[in-house]
C-alpha cells in the first residue's frame, strides 16, 4: 500500500491549461504527479513528497468518432467504461478491458500501457493507439495526434508516452483505433485437473477457435476459493485445481456457437477439461467474469496482499506459484495465481493477516531472481511506478536503463515529471 498527500491539486480542463501549469512548475522547479483514475497498483499516481497533483479528471471529452475508420479522438481523462459506452453507440468498442474500467482513465491506461482481459485479441495499446497529444515538462505541446493507421514519417514519438507512467510528459489527447463491437459473445468457464491440461487447452483454443477467441484467462483453486469465501460468489461448476475462462466474440452467433461446441467437445472427450459451462446471456456472462475480475477485491479481505504481476514463459507459468507456496509454508494465509494466461501474464498474490517484513523478505528478491532466471518480466502490465522501480534491472539491461535515463534528461531536464517513479535511484 502506498500513501501520499499534497497541498496542491490542479484540475486542468484543456491542453493549454496543462501547458501553462507545466511551464510554471518547470520554471519554479516544482515537481508534479499526474493522476488519472488512481487505480494504478504500483504507486505511480501517488505523490511521494509534496508534488503538485495534476488530475486529468476534467479533461473527459470525446472529440470525434470516425464511423468509417473506427478511429476515436478523446481527451485523456475519459473514464474507460464511459468511453466504451460512448463508442458503443457507434457500434464500436474500446480495444481494452480491465477490472478497474469504472474508474481508470484512458490516459492512465495509455500511461501504464495497460494490458487487461482482451490483449490476446486486440493487442497492446502500442498497436491500437494511433496518435497522442502530450505536454512536455517545459510546457511545450507535442502534437502526434495522427488518426492514420499508417504513418512512417520519422521516429514514432507517441510510443514514448505509452507506458512511461507520466515521467516523460502528460498525455492530454489520444486517437484510438476502435474495432467493431462484437454482436455474438460466449463465455466458457472450464474446470481442469492439471496445469498441463491448461496449457494444452489454451493451445487448442487458439487453433480451434482462431479469430473468434477474444480472451483466455486462468484462475487456480486458491483464487476461486477466495472469491467464494470472502465475497460469497458461487462457482457454476464443481471444485477443480484449475479453471479457465475462454471467451469468443464475433459477428455471427450460429457460426461461433458451432466452432465453440466443436472445441468444447474436443477438450472434454480428450479429458483435458473435466467440467465446464457456457454462458451466452449477458447477466450470466457478467457473473462468470466477476469470479475473475473480483479476485483482487476478495484478497483484500484476507488482510495484507503482496502483489506480483509477472510475465513468464508458459512452461514455467504455474511452477512459480507452487515454488513460492512451498517456500513460504504456513507463514501466510494464501498464495494464489491467476491472470492473463493468453499473454503469459501471471498475477501471483500472497496474503497474510497484516503486513510482515519477514514475509516480504522471504518473497523479495527471490521472486524477482526467479523471474529473471526464466527471462520473464517483473512487471507485465502494471508498470514500475514507485514500488517496483528499483527492481527494473531484473528485467532490463544496464544499457537500456542508461538510455532511459538519457531520454528522461532530455525530455525533463529539471526532473519535475513524476519523480521517484519508473527509473531506479541508481
Ligand atoms: P492512475 O493510477 O491515476 O495513474 C497511473 C500512472 O499513469 C501514474 O504513474 C500516473 O502518474 C500516470 N498518469 C495517469 N494519467 C496520466 C496522463 N494523462 N498523462 C501522463 N501520465 C498519467 N492494469 C492492467 O494493466 N491490467 C489489468 O487487467 C488491470 N486490472 C485491474 C483491476 C483492478 C480491480 C484494479 C484496481 C486495477 C487494475 N489494473 C490493471 C491497474 C490499473 O487499473 C491500470 O494500471 C490503469 O491503467 C491505471 O489507470 P488510471 O487512470 O487509474 O491511472
Ligand atoms: C487483474 C489486477 C488485479 C490485481 O485482475 O488482471 O491486473 O490486483 C490484475 O492483481
Ligand atoms: Zn491483469
């Protein structure tokens, strides 16, 4: 848990106001902390000392929706869910979905390069964001707000602002390529006996569902027990060691249902999947998604959560959970693994009654060394923020970190943008 406070909170309404604020803060060497929906999980949006908080909440207007190309231009303070509802009126969807959709901003999503539940289908924001308008520490407005899907004129600077967590500039507007909203959605909730079966079923889902596969999520028994015990949610199938959520999204219900049934028949007869149910009706789909999306919330009820968001090569994916569980023994309440298996992204969460330094010292740096050994990433999608910045060297070379520091120096010479975030102290 990261806490902070500041005596100044500014809520600009326009790019010009952001520019004037940053130009003043830069001249007077006043540090700032950009804030979106404040749902980040690594302390990136929390002031460390008395940084001026710049909240983007009032910059929440959609500027244009091009129904031919599906490109939407909006301000960065649009709440993800509200933006998705807005574009839904045009038969489009925002190519990103995550449990925090009701509060997070699209600007915060871009600044953390959020992954979410459908990256498997719609790719990363580095692909779906076509243009960015951002304001540099100097107050200079950088207009890279192209709405073109192809633009090979010089260095693609928008990528600097995607995932830099407010340390290179404040994102004020975005152009996003929004795909057509699917008219047919199915969600299968499957029970499996072994992790090998999970991997095999993932591979079969890709080959047998092909283009209609839109999400493949994983939950272990401990995660599901947590939402059942702490939130009193009910699983639609009998207890299993492992579970998967496999979603299809398409434009032809009959076609998709036939493909999904063929896939399910195959994985059930092969014994890879030993129980399962399929939801097509929105309220049932929502209930099954809540079993996955509310795991984080359910863990809070245990007490203190040590959270790890790791990219791991699939053959090692669940071994880390088993190794950590054995390593920590009875000193903890729960060690559970869930996440975006389709992206190789494990959310490993450990809980204890309250925070214990001794437990943390048994987890870290072991978990980061483990990750580095299998050439994974110590932060798959949540970013480094304040909490993980000093572990960056477990996933980035000294040369890469050195170049990042040079870029930071060029773009923010006075170091006023979100200090103590992303880059390590030394
Ligand atoms: P904030 O938390 O306000 O800020 C995040 C970072 O971006 C900070 O460093 C901040 O300074 C910076 N920032 C914010 N706005 C701007 C801007 N306009 N310009 C420049 N910098 C800015 N994350 C995932 O990737 N995938 C998930 O599946 C996922 N699921 C989640 C589920 C729950 C229940 C919760 C609570 C969080 C989840 N998250 C997930 C984490 C979080 O929602 C994301 O990191 C999200 O992108 C943060 O958006 P935000 O608007 O809340 O940003
Ligand atoms: C998710 C965020 C929740 C968590 O649920 O996909 O990114 O706390 C996570 O791990
Ligand atoms: Zn996630």
